[in-house]
C-alpha cells in the first residue's frame, strides 16, 4: 500500500511540475501581469502587488505578498507612486531582487498636459509630474514587452527561445488590438473627440488615437470651485454627457458634474485584469460617449 501511494505521489509530481520550477516574478498592477504572462507563459510565476479594485496610490502589501517578494528574481516597475515608496523596501527584504523599469525609453507626458485650463485657476503654479499610465496605449506596450523579454531571457537563458517566440506572438496581438481600436474610433468628428475622466489615467490612449482627455482631478487634487465651474462649462460646450471614473476612487464629485451637465457616470478602469479586452471595451465606451 505504501509503495502504491509513493508511486501515485511521484506520478503527480511528474504530471504537475511544482511552481518552484517557475521563474518567480513580481509586478505592481494587473496589466503588467498580463504582459509578463503573455511573454513568460508557463515558465513564470507572477505575483501582483496591487490587486484589481485596489488604489495603487495608497495600497500596502500584505504579509503573503512580502513573502513572495522575498523569493522573487525580478520586479517589473512602471514608476507608479506605490512603487516609488515600496520598491526600496522590496529590495531591502530581498537584496538579490532585480528591479526592471519596464517603461524605460518611453517619452512621458506631464500630468498637467491632461488638464486643459485657462491659466486663471490653481494648477499652473506647481511643477507637473510624469504620467505613469503608459500601458493604456498598445504601441507603447511594445517597449514594455522588449524589456520583459530581455530580463526574462537574462534571468532564465535556458528558455530564452521560448520567450522570444511568445513575445513575437504578443507583438502581433498588440498590432491587431491597435488596429481594432483605431477602427472602433474611426469617423468620430474632430469637434467630438473629447471625453471627460475624473482621474487622468487615459492620456496615452487619448494621444495615440487622436482624442482629448479632459481630467477633473490633477495629481491627486480635486478642482476648486472656479475650476469645477470651468470644467462644467467646457463639457457643456463640447457636448460631453459622460464622466468616466475608476472603481478605485470616490465618485461623489463625478456624480455632481454629471448632474450639472445632465449626463451620467460610467466606469473605465485602466487597472482591469484582462488588459486587452478592457481596452477594447474602453474604446467602445469612449466612442459611445462622443455621439
């Protein structure tokens, strides 16, 4: 009986390789996990530090996540506010951890570029920050994919050929997704290509596809009375009837703006788990709001 149990146990081990055989990788947000898993495939085990639905500006890792970090080989960073605070602690917990800036080489937009104002309200007197939301534009994800491929291949050279094959497939998928989004937004008149968001997360998407992102919040600050009044006036002038929000943030101000423009509030989450399908749905939602 004992021999039979041993044989069955060994057979299970053979059929289902332990996750310890996989390259342990950590990332900040769900979209980055999507990219790493598309290139790493079955050879990587990816831990996400900020799960879907959580605010990356304020999230604190759980003990189980810190344990995962302590054994990770790579951490792919996008320069998020959360990462600026926590990556040094990750490295202190795991001195062998290699931190890779997956956004390296991408020209960043300034957050203030998403906030169109007349210069009379607050927002012009401070130095603007870089916008980290580069993953919302499929063409820019190609830069991220190259960094992922290079780092995975260096950490695990035995599987480098497989990583290259997976990345080539992923790049083709990015081109297809880019074409689908362009088709979804084709034909929108120039004077109807603006959309209103509470948190300015879609700037790279807007720039890539010839849209204008009007942001309510800028660098974590809600607008004052004058700026709020101006936003409402501009939304009315542009015929905007939808205020897009993320589920991670309060919707109170967005609902007030929606009432003022006789519109509604809708979700557009740049941190959703299924990155590609989420961008497809976002494109459709933005298009529908521009009627």
